[in-house]
């Protein structure tokens, strides 16, 4: 038997007990006549003691020569510590070791295996198995386990069934590129890895499994952005015989359950906001509503003077920065530089100081008087002591810029408290989205999303105005889930494919299986998928999803530990019938 107890288990009540422990050498200290070794495993650290009076000389020698991260097994007696350590759970005791076996030696690790390590990110990724021995990473993985456990508990308790769907499938467009897998047995043909199990979960509804979920890997060959992983995990869900309200209620329930069991936080009914309202008030479809700084549109009160920058703009919009009037001229100039950075792209920024005496001082005093400025203050909800920041230009661009500024300022003003949770449903998304590159409409969510029945008539005349029964769940400014009510009849689905620019043949070749299924009694259905990695990170009060993934890829999509992707043998290529250019 390798161990009778683990390294986080022994307490004063075990004193005089003979025990066997196994683990890694965290560190050792040698005072000549006494040597101590900290033995670590997943559960904690237990101090081992070897002393010249009670330990035989050979064993003393072995103990003195243990290297960091050696794997050892010891047997000994639990004794009371002379100087107790209140900081660790086993701090009252130590083990007087009687025998020790080295189970495996270890090279000196390339970084310190401690909570605060000296290892840089890339190095820690390369030796991720060592990084996992560190508490912060280990605890995140345990935390993730707890979240998935609670997801399974809750969904099972309301009759959802976890069903696996295949990974080797046919390409399903969901906006990103597919990762493809060549088929050896069908030369020249390829599987695709699922971007999500979307069509399969819909087929499960046709199959009568009216409440499905799956904690499932999804794969998207997207251009890499910070904190995106080419493979990621979804909590994927679908329900039959439901309307939007049923789906929202069920998954509000799940989210509330997680916040309660994982974070000990009770949240009221989640607020809801339409997509249009979110864009208008926050410039963004995933607003962080833990703080204000709502947008105030100023067109009507800023386009009546000779200021051409505003007069020629599609949108003039501002936010009030709480306490911002205390910024020096230099600080404001820096803020202006910040919005003018290419990543943000604003052409400039107009500002208004709201003085304590109720007067205003703006960067455009030449054009606007106190009455104008007081209207701006009203529209942006600015109080004395605030600073109003105003951007102008094309609506979509300006909204994105001001939204970025709002988030940046909130960060600087410490308004984004990770311990506070502000969920929000965004509803009534547009069905279609215009794509400048391809000069045509794309499905905003995916092609299986149902248009609102009353809007179908607009599909031909004003496609951009058609709304969908599609929704996102936003938590603290992050989209944590998204879904929709689906099309469940062949005619509407085929109409949708027409509008997305598919020919009848293309639609049939790609989605014939789904349209066929719709002819065999498809029930009304809808669902949602949560991004598990991000959800876990937010519940864990952290920003980066990598910290919650056992073996993540780096920002260039590489696994630096196993060194993938990598070339394959000519022999493998030949077998697959593939040629590299
Ligand atoms: N399949 C969708 C996605 O991955 C989620 C859904 O519509 O249920 O975003």
C-alpha cells in the first residue's frame, strides 16, 4: 500500500498513529542534527522530520540528499510539532519517519512549484504537468470540476439527459472555419470537427429526447484572438415543446443554481434587455451592468450649431465619467490619445467638465453655450464633478469606440468587482447581419434560428430589420451563453437558406439530412449553449480561460508541450492521399 493517508489529512487527533504517506518533496531544510522535508500531494503538505537522536544514520543521510520534486514514500509516527504552523491544516503535527523509499527521482524543475512561481507563461505551458502541481492551477481544475458537477446535478434534476454526439461529422457552418480530418478509407473525403453539436441536438429533438444536454468539446478554426482557444468546451442544451420563455427560465435556473452553490450568491430574477436597447445604451450586445455610464445620444442637442464634426456625424454620443472632472488637462489628453489608438480608432474626443458650481467647461466652448452643455449633462446623466466624454461618427463604429472607453474607465475606476455578479439576458437579436467582406447577409446566430413569425414578411424587403427569437446570457460584460428558438419546418428552413445565398442544391447537399428530418414530425424546439471555460473563469473571479484548462493552447493556437500542430510522415500523407504544396 502506497499510503494510508494523504498529505492534507493528519491532525492532532492522529498523534501516535503509524502512517504511510506518498508524495513529492516540496522542500527540505537541514539543521545538521534535524532535517525536515515538506511532503506534498494534491491534498496538502505534511512535514516530515528526521532527527539524529531518533532516526538511524543511513536514513538521515537519504533524507539530506532528497532533491526537489522527488517522489517518495515514508512510514512513520505522527507526533506533535514543537512549533506549530497555523497557516496549514496539518500544522499541528509532523511525521517522525522510520522508513523512506524513493519511488522516483526528479530533475530540478525549470520553475519553482509554489503559489508565486518564477516561471513565465510559455515555460509553464511547456511543463504544464509541473504547473498543475501548483496550488493556483490545481485549485482551478478542482473548481472547474465542481462547476461541471453542479451543472450535471441541476440539469439531471430537471430531467435533462446527457447524450454524446459525434466528433467526426460533416461541416456545419456556424460562422467560423471547420477543422477538417481526412478520411483514409474514403480518399479525398473529409470529416469536420463540430463547431458545436447544433444539428445533432436538433435531430435528438426529432428523436423525442426532449431535454438534452452535453458538456462537449467544440472546435473552431478562427483567427486567434487573445484568450480564445481553437478547442473549447460548451454546456450544450436543447429542449422540445418550448418557447423562448421556457428556455430562459430553465437556464436562468441553472445559472442561479451555479451562483448559489459555487459562489454562495443569491441573485434576483435576471433583468432583460433587447439587443437594440443594449446597443443604444451601452454600444455593445454584452454590457457590463455592474456600473452605470450609460450612453446619452446627443444628436438633437449638438447638431444645431456650426460644429461640423458633429453636424456631419451619424451619431453623437457621450458618457459621464463619475468624478472625472478631477482629471488634469494632461490626463484628459491621455484619454483622448487612448481613444485615438488604432485599436479603438476614434478620430478625436470632445469633453465637458461638470464643475462643482453647476457650470460647464468644454473643449468646444466656441460652439456650445451653458444651456447646450446642461442638456448634454442631462442626457448623459452627468452630475457636478463628472466629466462628459463625447464621440461622434458612424453609428456602429462610434458605439464600439465609446463602449471600449466605458469599459476602460470602469477598469481604471475599479467598478468591475469580480465578487459581484450581474447577469443579463439580451433578447430580440437581428436574424441577419450584413457582412462587408462578402457583401451579403449572414445568419447572426446560425442558419437554424427562427425569425420572429411577425417579421418573416420583411425577409424580402428589409432583411436587416428581421428579428429572431435569439438570446444571449451575459454575465459581468461577458457573453456566457447564447441560443435561439429553431426553425422546425422544411419550408421556413429552405426560405432561410435562400436568404443566406445557398442554392437549392447546396442546401440539399449540406443540410438535406436536417430538412428530411423536419418531414418526419419535428417538434418545436430551442436551446442554448454556454461557454464553459469562460463561465468557470468568471465564477472563479478570473479573467483568463487558459488558467482553467488543464492543457491549453497558447495565443498562436499551439500546444507547446506536445509541440502541435506538427508535420506528419510522408507515409501518412500517402495513405491519406494528401499532397503538401
Ligand atoms: N450552437 C450554438 C452555438 O454554439 C448555440 C445554440 O444555438 O444553442 O453558439
